[in-house]
C-alpha cells in the first residue's frame, strides 16, 4: 500500500511540474510569436531629424552629455559624452551599441543600465537601437532568425545603422562594441560574428546560445535547456562560411572576437546552462583549447545585499584577456547593478555596465 501511495505521489508531482512547464513555455511563446497590433502595422515609421528624446516610459538618463533621438531604418537613441578636460585629447569616441531585451524600449534600457553616466566618465558614445513594435510586438530582437544569423534581416539593419552613426559623428571605428540583455545579447552575438570587421568585442548579459535554432519554438527550447550539440555545429558552420566566403564577400578567417559573458544562477527565463555553452562556443571561436584552465576569482556577497556573490573566470591568449565569464549567485533575469525602478534590473552589484566598459577598454580592431 505504501508503495502505491508513493508512486501516486510521484505521478502527481510530475503532473504538477509538467503543468508548470507548459504554462511557462506558453507564456514565452506568446512573447516571441505575438503579432504586431493593427495600430502599429497601420502606422509605418517616419524618418525623423535628430531631436531631443522624449522620456518614452523612462526618465531621461542622468548624464551631462547630449541625448539624441533619430531614425535610420529603425528608431535609435544616441548618447554623446560632454567633452571635458579629461577627454580633450580624444579626437573621436569609442562606441558601445546597446541592444535591449524583450518588453523594453531603448530609453528604458539606457536608464536601467545607467550606462550613460559611466560612458560620460570614461569617454564613450552609446547607441541604443530600438526594435519597432511593428516588427515584433514585444520588441524582441529575432536572434534566432535564419536571415539574421546569415547577416541579413535585422543584422544588416543594425550594421547599416552603425555606419550611419559613424558617418554623422566622430566615432573611432577601431573601437566599436556590441552588448545586450537576453534577446539583445543574442542579437549582439549575431551582429558581431557577421561583422567582425566592425565589432571589436561583445558583452552578453543573460544571453542564449548562438546559432542553435531558427524557429520560435527552437528558441524557447534553447533558452530553457541550452543546445550543446547544435551549439558546436553552429560554430563549425560559421567558421566554414567565413572560410568559403559568399557572393560579394571574400573568403577570410574569422578574427578573434573577445567576449564578456554575464549570467545569473537563478535566471528562470534563460537558463544559465546557456552561459556554459556560450563559453565553449567562444573558446572555439578564439582558437582556445577547451581544456584550457581559467584564472578564477571568487567574490563574496556584500553586506546587506549590496552585492551578490559571484565568480569570474578569465581566459587569456598571450597574456591578453579574450574571454571573461561572470556567474552571479542569486541573480534572476535582470541587469546586474541596474536601476530597480524599472523591470529587468537588479540593484545588487556587480555593476554589469562597469564590467562591460572595463572589458571593452582592453580591445580594439
């Protein structure tokens, strides 16, 4: 009798778990498959001259430079730091391209990450492209789309936007970096690996494995479980594509692509197994043997919850930092060290924005 009761209890527990999983998958499917509203489809985006940006559900990011709104194939916001005596010697600005996650706008991402304040202090311009709701109802970048992964679609649009901004402002083309959160992190990887001549390094916060799927359902599977076999195959395919070239694109080997990977251990949206598999992908991309030992640094939690415990694993090539993996205890699907007044941001450090700029400062094309 006891055996029957135990079996029944196990079946009930499994049924509850399956039901919860179905609900979560259904919710995420709604995010990625939601169709644009009739209003957003009926109103095509209008080109606009650069002008001061409206708050757009977020306070104007606090920094002393210029905050410009524009449109070139898609809406964007651009932060240009105020020139100070510390920056007087700079003839041009390095540029960070910040790609927001689902359910975010560009101004919200700027406020949540507090990137502009750091950019002012360190002398960086920051570009915030915005996914139009007419393209994806929840403003998710479609990092899993085959066209994007092959350099077309949204990847081509983002590359054209970067060229547009560089043509209109004093940007150092040797120091252009891409980073993002969640779907934005996935898109940053796609952009960088299709345009390694343009992007000098990337930062991925809570991002999915690169190139392991081409459908919405596949994207959800990757987010929850990763995709080890497909992840390895995606890197082989990418390297082969660069080696063979394509019409209008000469054959070439993929140059090193430094990467910073940040992820929370308690992320319920993009499981942290994605970070492990991303690290493996980036080791392969940069020609680092998988058995290479990292230099590990363990940081304890701060008093009163000011900082989460976290581990930093560094991989170097000839003493140059190429891959940094930061795994944060207690962090969910949120930007670490961000503004908690907005969704998808956690107050507790480490400060992901500072980690990004510190890493980017080591690299240039």
